[in-house]
């Protein structure tokens, strides 16, 4: 399998419509094409936070899915790449091609793209528009097959045109008989520093568990927002998980008094639309700097000039007495809430995030910036989640393919 720089065969242009897109909750029509969103328009209208706007427009878990005999596939796309002043250049977003469920090729957009330059020390961002570019895959097998093009998890991506050398047809939702897993979490669930979109930990876990992923991992924005809960309530799903904690500490958003009721309200809203679906509440992964030290979390400015990015805690452990949140405080409260609610909700379960990544894992695979896992750690987390949630003798998500 190879990618080629030139398009050499006749092609058919197919308009990109909702029946070709999985993992997005909304498609916004733009002057160039369509922009996949992972939150619906109503939710986006209720929050003006640029962090959330950037996160939900990055298509983590979003993919084009269709059937075709085509041996060549070409996708025009307009990525918006982020450049952080003083930090190492970020690699271009990767497009993963799956043929009949198998990763077959990878590529990036060539010849185009916009740039968003962020100065974290000054708190400014400058947008430089650019033209669309192209992703090409050639040499595909000449028979009817299922194609998935997973979009970059860390680049806002407008989809402009899909071209093939044979007609395409959509794959009806549910055609593969898989249950839909709806997941919400932080930048770790979003994909942080994973190598490509199919190896972010939720995508790995979904592949191992044989489920269809809708990923609402929203970098920096897993904050118990009511509009996110309503989006989850209104999204058809068979299995649901909510991983909560680290962003609440990072932002120092609330105190323990507000946290408990906010969790109850978030779960209540989800249950309005999914009263009996298996619902898993996941507490934070191990993160030494915030285990017992509250937020907020700040960028370590001394590392910028050295060409790297590291984070540091700014709270004081003594502030726990005033209700400030730490990861251990959050774990204890989430465990208590699930124990309380499960008496009336037997399909509600709890998973301590340290079972996915704990102290011994940190010793072996430390967090490079003190906050986000690297590619190898994403694989470990995904494999462990799949085992605990889908394949253990008593899985947290029983019979996902039943």
C-alpha cells in the first residue's frame, strides 16, 4: 500500500453528507465544504470559551465511512494547524485509512492548510488562512470493501471534496451490528499526544471491544457543563462513559460543595435520555502533581525558551481544607456518588482511573509534560480499558456485541 503525489485515474466526486460521516454530532456548512463538530449547534451557542470551541471542532474519533470498489481515494480538506510560540513544531495531522477494518495506510494533507499561531505567554492567537490541500490513497484492492478515513484528532478539519475512481455508497448505521459507545473526557480522551487518530486510547479500546465510538473527549473542557450532558442525553448510544476530574483541577473551577451536585446533575441529565444504558463513571488517571495538590495548573514558562512544554501546579495542599479539589478528593467523591446512586441504578458503575494508569505506570511511562500521556501510554490505557470494560470475566460493559 502506498500514497502517491499524483492523481492519474478518472474520478467521481461525491458530496460529503451526514450519511458518510461517523462520530460527529453536527456538520456545519462552510464556504469550503463541511466542518464536523462534536457538539451540536445549541451546545456551541451556550459557551463562548475558545478552548472548548477549538476542542470540539477537532474531529477526534470522526471518520468518513463508505463502501466502494475504488482503488484510489482522494480527499480535499482544509486543516487548521496550531503553532505554539517557543514550543517544538507539532507534526501535521495524520489521516488513517482502514480497509475492511484494517489499518492500511496513513497520510497527511499536502499543499494547503491554515495556521493558528498561539503565544501562550502573551495569551494571544493569530489566524493565517490558507487553501485546502489533498490526501491521496492509491493501490487499494479492486473489490467491494468498507473504507474508513479517520480524520486527525488534533486539527480542526473542513472537508471539501471526496473523489474516487468508482462510485461510493454509505454504510447504514448499525450495519455492522456493533453497539455505539459514547464517551466523554478530557484531553487524554481527546487524544493528547497519540500518534494518529486510530490509536488514541478510546479508538483503541473501541476497536478491541468491537463497538462504534462517538468520542466527546474535549481537551481542557470536561467540566460538567450542562450543555455537554444534554448533548449526551440526546445522542443515541448503547454504552456510555464519563471520565471526569483532571480538568476541574486544572481550571480550579469549583469547590467540593459544588462538585457533588454537579456530578449528580450531569448524570441525571444523561439518564433522561438513556435511563437503563450501562453508564460508567471513570475517575482521574494518576497524575503526581495534582494527586494531593489543588489547581490551577499553569504553564511552566521556564520551559518555553528551552523548546519544550511542561505544566506545574499552582495550588497549596493546605487548601483542601477549604474545599479545593485534588485528584484524590475527586476519586473519593465519585466513588461515594456511584455507591449512593447504584442502589437505584444498577447499570451505573465506577472505574478508578488508576486501574488504567497508576503510580507504577508513571514510573515506567512518565507523562512528558507532567499532564498528558504519550503514544505508548495511550496504547496501554486503551488496552486496559478494553479489558476491564469489554472483555473481563465480569465486564463493566457486558455483552457489547449482543
